[in-house]
C-alpha cells in the first residue's frame, strides 16, 4: 500500500471518528425532564432545566400524566423525573423499577406529606381520621376531590371506594386538576362547607387553607405513617453510563421541604412571579444550595459548573 493511500485512509478514519463522536456528544447533550402538572414537581423540573442550560446542555421539560411519565422514562423518551412520591406511587412506579427500565435513584425530598385532608373546622367537628369519613357522608355530599385523572392519589382513593375501605363505598371520586381542586377546597373552607380533598406538603395550600390532614392511613392507602412521604428522583436506565456528569448532577439535587415551601409561598404572594423565576430567585439568595448541587459538575466543555450557573443567574435576574 502506498504512503499516499495510507494517508487517505487515516484521514478518512479520523474524520469518521470525529463525526461519530460529534453525533454522540450532540445526542448526550439533549436532556428531557419528565414532569407532571403539580406545583412542586414543576418547580424542580424547570429549575433543573435552567441548571442544565447553564452547563451547555439542550434541555427541555415535557409534561405528562404520571403513568405516561414512567412510560417515557422506560422508552428513553425522557431522562429524569423529580416527582416520584413514595409509597403512594408504588402501584404505578413499582413495575418499572422491578424490570430495571427506570432507576429509583435518589431521595430528593424526605419528610413530605401526601394524604387526604379536610378544613380544620371539619376536623374540630369530628372528621379527624379515615374511619370518620363515612360518618359524615351526607355533609360531604358523598364526594372526595382528587386531582388529574390517572395520578396515583386518585387511584388510591378510587381503590378505597371500590373496596369499601372505611365504609367509603358510597363515595364518588371527583377528578379535576391541582388548581381547580385547591380553588374549590379554599372556597369551601372559607364558606364553612365540608370537603375532603387530596393534600400534600410542601405546597402553599398549607398556608392558604386552614386544613388538617386525616390520620388512619394504612399501607394499602397512603402508607401506615399517616401519609408521610419521601420524594425520589428517578432516571432512565443507562443515563449514568451515557452522561455521568448529568447523572451526578441529578444525584446532587435535593430539595428540602423548607426550600420548596418558601419558593411556593413567594410565587403565590407575588402574582407577577412565575414559579420558575421564584425558584431561581431563591437559589440566587441561597447560593450554598446550588454550589452543593454543582460540586464536581462541569459544563459540556469542562469548565466549573457552579461558576457557569452563577453567571446564568446574574444574566436572568
């Protein structure tokens, strides 16, 4: 083989290698965050997209129902989900964890709450526990208010009704949306009308509504710890191998309940402030949090991640 031909073959090899590498890098740089239309998950998801963008990734949020979010992760159509509330989501998420297509990964928010709630005046008048619900069926118009169809909380409530748990067989689940349900709960509480609804913390509802969480949950409903929950970050199978820098970032990203309460409350009080911007403002005021998140994380071109995100915040706020 002539030296000229060898040089041509070598050059072709280098070009092909660089081209393939460029395609691989481009693919790895696109990150999709699966989200659901819940306030807390929205904040986490949109803040994560901002962090990723500051590092040079092409990031986007796609909003799904809970079951479809897991299908997207399993199919590789999404990379991460910050809203795995456990134990209540076990009936949806468990099969994906078991078959290995979705990785449970890391607890991003311990000490959360997810169970049935009622206005405090109802609790003071005897509606304190799951076992009390049926006693006040007439006052409650035999209805329990949930959020969007298909979410785990609604499935638990419907299962309680179908199995006549706590004598709840006559009740009807009213599926709605987070915003609509909470507007109705707030109006009912203000006007002295009885209601049971799906409640959780952190959320600004805990300040907007004088509400009480019911006791008496079991491991067949919202957990045997009265609805105390841990929220996990889930990732698709293979993300750690495909993009270890991003996977490590997601492992670092925790969201204390106090942080989320403060962001939600500021977003509720200032109607001109989007939840996304409220989250960014909180991080700018509390840099220790994002410095922890970005410890050991780099931009796509290898520069320190914390400095890049600080510059991003300065440009946006």
